[in-house]
């Protein structure tokens, strides 16, 4: 498949934004439950605002993928059957709920609405944040299922696709949370960096498992089945057209095997291995190290998403192998 740059930025930006919100919201819950100490400087509201910004940037990037951006609202019309339509609904819903959480945390409007058990106060922001978590989980599934539901693209049609989107988004979000906690002296740095290491390692394991799975795939189709002629010695010398078409522009890339191998090795190093090493040596005052870990990880995830598209082999390419 030919990589779509706008979709690459969409999926990586919203993934980091979703993961960032989950990092701080989960930390707030652990404070309420007494597992973590209350932060010295609570930047949860500011982190949520940054999460909204990342989601908004991802949404803006998606418009460059549309032939008619003014008709973008129509994408939500097929929500009963289309994962894309569900994503179009889930993304703004998540943004509104996270924005509400940010406003409540930053302003003085937050107040206690109920007690959980006898001693755990639940504020309005925590209730709104729980709705945001549900929207985020829905968004992760919808975004990944746009690709995982395509049975004819066997490299994508796997539960590993959904798991990889979830783990990589959360890993980048927690890495960014580590950098913010180091900058703000939040006091919950150890939680953020520990989870960032765990999620990055888990993402590496399952992404590598996906690479092994896809390497062993064998196409059930052949040139004979593509054109409906079952002679054993068919050799294609032309496409049957004088030039390219939408099919050849949208589903066939022109990158050589060496570039593809370089991208694979690059995203494994930048997206997973190097951030793991940097996070291991970081501490609460390592602002530059944590920031570098996030920047390199995000660049690696851009390369990973580029490779994600390159790796997929559309079955129609059996017929469009040669352009006369």
C-alpha cells in the first residue's frame, strides 16, 4: 500500500494524546486510592489541555487526506457499519470530554459530587474524566479496526493491529507524561516512567510478533487467479493500459527493498529500543533525557506507521504488476 502521510500524522498524534490523558487520569485515581502520593504540583489539567491539542492536530492532519474537506461531516453518516464513521464520532467526543476535564482541573469550578466507600471523594472532573476514558478506548478500537477489519489485507487483518495501536499510543503518551512530570516536579515521575518502560517494552514485543506473523504469510492468490486463467506458465508483460491509474497510484508504492528494510530497523530502534534505554537512565530532574525519549519515540512511531502501510499487500497488485 502507498503510505498516506496525513493518516500517519493523524494516528500517531491522537495516539500520543490519548495515552497522555490516560497517564495523568490514572495517576489521579491512584492518588485518590492512596497508592501514590498527592503531587507537589498538579499539572493534570494542563496535561489534559495538551492532550486536546494533540488530538486537534491529528484531526487537522486528517483533512489533508480528504478530496472535499467541506463534506467531512458526511463521514459520520455510516456509523452503523463503518469503523471510520465511528472514529469520526468518537474523536470529537473524546476531545470535548478531555477539554471539560482540563477546564475543571485548572479552574476553581471542580467540586465533590459523591463519596466512594467512606473516604474516597469523587469530583466532577473525575466523573467527566471517566467518560473521556470510555471515549478514548472507543477511539483506539475504531481507529485500529479501520485497518484490522479488512480481510483482504492479511497483514492488517489481525487482533495484533488493535493491540499495537493501543500499546504504541499509550507508550508514547506515558513517555510524554514522564517529560512533563520531570519539568513540573509533579512527584509522580516514577509511576509515569515505570509505565512508559512497561508499555514500550510490551509494544516492542507485540510489534515484533506482528512482523514475524506477516513474514510467514503466503498469498492464497496468484497471477492465474487474479485474471481467471489457470495455465501453469502465465507471464505478465503488460497491465493492459498505457499508463497508471488510481489503482496503481493508491495501492502500489515505488520504494525499494533496501528502503523498506531501513524503515523497519529504524522504527524498532527509534520507537522502542532507544527510548527504553533513555527512560532507564532518567530521573526526576532528567527533563532533557525524557524529552529526547519522547521525540525519538514519536519519530520512530512515524516510521512504524509508514512501514505499516508499506507492509500491506493489496491483492489487486497481482494484476497491476506491470505498467506498459
